[in-house]
C-alpha cells in the first residue's frame, strides 16, 4: 500500500485513540449531569446549552469545518441525552 496513505492512517489511529478517551471522559460528565437533573427534576433538554455548543463551533472554525463538526456533535448530543435519561 502507498506509504503516505499508511502514514496518514497511523495519524488517524492516534487521533482516534485520543477521541475515544475524550468521549469516555465526556460520558462520565454526562452521566453525572443526568443524575443531578433527575434528582432535581430538571429536564434533559437544555436548548440554550446546545445552541451555545453550536455557536462555539461556528465562531471557532471555517464553514466547512463547522459543518463537519456540527454533524458529529448532533450525534454526540443525541446520545448524551439518551444517557441523561437513564
């Protein structure tokens, strides 16, 4: 296989390992927030928080990068809400 492809795939693999760890760290925080919301009778949906995340992405990244990241974050937020409901 092409050496440059292999080098780039190694870079992707390293990034993936970091992403996995960070997503699990995020999951721990989401789980804790879900317990607090349940104890305090708060709704899972916090539209202001979601809007703030998307606004932060828009402010920091180019349009193409923001589109890519927001697509991923839609899934992350959706899955996070499912965890908070448990």
